[in-house]
């Protein structure tokens, strides 16, 4: 079933909203936890706020646009709101990532950056470096390499042009490598 069909079903019958939750819960949980590095409870709270916002605004969703980008934009905005409310800009999670290190290696190997850094960079070192990036840089890295979003989707989520996304990713990767090399 397509996202548009899920949305229409959920609008017609609110009991079907759980299908949207089932489809996006783990993806958004992963995005939130990697974007703002909070503990599991805070991640779950933010995720709950995301789904409440989606539920309340479902009828305003424009089916001509990507639902995935729309729901990720809501999650992104909830994360930014959480960061603004929190005293510390970067909150360190006490839980390790569950996805493995493949996405982290993609950051390093993309565009032949593997020559710039050692191959034995640990997941922990990259996670620590990600925490030192500004919100936009961290968001584009996580969206591109962890969530595997296209430049178009990232542009929709962070509300910028596709050309700017390419520049943001390139700058973010170089900042990340600089931090790692320090």
C-alpha cells in the first residue's frame, strides 16, 4: 500500500493511523536518535510528539508531495524544538547504535575520502564527531548516510534547494573529517 493510500485510509478511518505508525516508527526513531543523541526515553517522547503532530495535521498533507519527506520534516522540526528547549545543545546518548557501522563507513568512503582518514575509525569516534557538528550539518549527514534519503528528499525535509543540499553535505563531511582527524 502506498503512502498516499495509507494517508487516505487514516483520514477516512482514524483507526488506520496505526498503519502509518507501523511503517515509520523505527525509521523515525533511528533518525531522531542519530540526529540529537538523546536517551531512549527522550527519543520515544519526541517520536510520540511527531506522531501526534502528524495525526493532527494529516488532513493538511498535500498528496502531490512526498509523504516520507513530509513526516521526516515534522520529525526534524520536533528535534530542533527539543534542542532549543534543552540546556545543552548536544545531548550524549548512553545507548549504542543498533544499526551497525555500515552507514558510518559510507560517510568515509563516499567521494574517496578513505584516503583522508584511517580505516579503523571507530563508530564511537564518528558518533562523537557527529555531536560536534552544527544541527544542519548533522542533519544532512544522518539523512543522507543513515536514512539514505535523496538530495531531493533532504531538500524537502530541511527546506532548502537540492543544490544547497549538495554543498551542505560536502561541507558537513569535510567538517566531520576535520573533527575526526583532530
